[in-house]
């Protein structure tokens, strides 16, 4: 069974950096898209960054220029380098991986989440 395990979260002061990692086990698939979403208390879960199998990336506007997503297909791992962190970045960060079979059929797998807390 596919499992995603996040690591690298923690407490950091504003302006600091963290690097999140998500290791995928239980399969040998190359996922069409991998990425990170986050959910702050009382807020909706929102997409932060995604990366395709060919390496194209997308970021939400609020993290543009500060966060960098990357993936290592050989290791089935996706990373999120977070620089210049702000208190509003505080959230639980969830890793996801998507396998697309057609334009209407896909499977998405989620990790358990890792807490990122940025103090002012």
C-alpha cells in the first residue's frame, strides 16, 4: 500500500528556513504530480506547491520566491525548501502524490502532515 511520510517540520523564527521531505514507500510508480498543501487552524486546506513528473512547478502567490519544490523520482521523495518564513506560513503541511490514468480517472495519496510553526 502507498504510504507518504513527511518530515522536517518544527518551530522556527520569522525569517528562518525549514526543509520538508516526503518519502513515498510501498510502490514503484512515478507519480504525475507531487506537492504540498497546508492547513492553518480554522482555515481551508490550500495548495502550496506542486511539481510534475517532468519538473514543471507551480506555487501559490503567497510563497512565490520564498519556497522551492523539488522531487527525486529515483528515491520517490519530494522536498519543500522554505525560506524567509513568515508567521502566516504556520500550518500543518501535507504531502500528496497523484497518479493520473486518464483525464477523468486518478488516484491521490496523502501524508499525515507535519506541523510548521513560525514565531514572530
